[in-house]
C-alpha cells in the first residue's frame, strides 16, 4: 500500500515500484504512473492504487467426473494486472487519501473472478473424464484446459488482467473411493511382494541345498584324501620298517663279521700264545733235562714255597737236616 504523510491540509503520497497510482483532480488526471511520489490535497483528490506485480492465488474446487464421482482439485494461479488504467476504471481500487488504504477489497473481487472462471473450465474438463482417467491424467489435462480458457476469457481482458501460469497440484477422489482405487494396486503389489518372498525363500532353499551338497562333496573329498593319507602313511611305515630291518640285518651281519674276525684274531692270538708258551715250556724242560735232581728239588721247593701260605716258624729235625746236607754234599749221580 502507499505511504501517506500529513502536513496540515496537504498530503504526501509515496508508492512502491510495483504499484500503479492514478491521481485525479477535478476529473482530470494530475499524476499517473508506477512508483510515484507527490503532494496533494485530500479534499480535492481521487486516487487509485493498482498493484502491477505478480500475485499468487490458491485454487481449490470440487468437480464431478463422467462416471459421477466427486473429486477435489488443488492448484495455484499466477496473475498480473497488465493494464492498470483499465483495471482502475473497471474495479474499485480507490484509496482513502488520508490513510492510503483501499476503501473496498478489489483484490478479493478479482480473486473471486479468477477462481470462478478457472473452476468453470476445470469442471468442464473433468466432466469429460472418467474417475480413473481423471486421477491418472487429469492433472495435466485440467491445467491445459484452465490455462487456455483463462487466456481467452473476455472478462479478464476487459479488466486488464493476464494469467501468467496455472499449476494443478492434485486431483483426488473421496477417501473411500481413493481407498477402493488403491486396493487392486495394493493387492497387486502385495502379490508381487509375496512372489518376491517365495522366490527369495526358494532361492535360499536352493542355496542351502547347494551349500549342503558342497559340504558333502567336501567331506567325501576329505575322506578320500584321508584314505590316501592313511594308505600313504602305512606305506611309509612299512617302508621304514623294511628299511629298519634291512639296516638291522646289515648291522647284524657286520657285527657277525666283526665278531668272527675278532674270534679269529683271538684264536690266532691264543694259538700263537700257546705255541709260544709250549716253546717256552719245551725250552725250559730242555734246561731241566740235564739239571741235577737236587737242583730240581730245590727249584720245586722254591716254587711250592711261593704257592704255600706264609710260614711263621719252621722246625727241622736233626735227622732231616743231616740227610739233606748229606745229599747236598755227596757226589752227584750220573744218569
């Protein structure tokens, strides 16, 4: 709205850049244009302020389809007053010169005109469509029909108003009808979901079967490999036993050879030793052959004395001593 300031009987008006102001004084135009600022007297001024910027108008109405089903339409209109001078003459945009406010509600009047006109074209288009078609295709068709109808409407042209755009957001039937329309699709989706569930379960069962078969194959393979391992271990043990027996046989044969050689060496040593002893004994006997018996007796006594236990005291009778001395002193008998 315009800003009005008082100075005694004078008033100063200043409007924004999106407002068209038309000032009449004495039935003649004193000021006219957008974004004006001027002084005037309230008692002699007639001022109209027309907004020329884009404005949004919510749109909502009920319509009936070709199959007699009630639907609600929600949308938005974007309009602009392109000929503010014509609009000021056709609609009451007069403002109070003391306060700068509209004396009536011109935008509401224009909004009612736009809403009813849009409803007229929208209802006519929906009446050609069935319920299902209106729900699925009605948004775009209704938008085109309303846009075309408002663009060619003479009443809007006479008021200097132009519709910039029409947006239809939704066309919805009654709640019960909407639920009924949703039911087949919901059932179809549920069937698809059930089918997907069954397929998922079947896939899971198939995967479990494949896993079980794989585990069985793995167990069979492991059992076969274990059997091969046991067989190979038996072969290895048998081979180790054979090799150990062969080694023991070789060791026994070697030990026998060593024992035989050692026995032969010992026998040879004994034979040589016996031969040496026999030769020594023969030599000694040869020495004793020509020896005096008394000497031999003395030697035998000496040898026997070495083998007898120790004698602490020896008593010799005079007869024995005389006999022995006589034998030692007597002549040696010749053999």
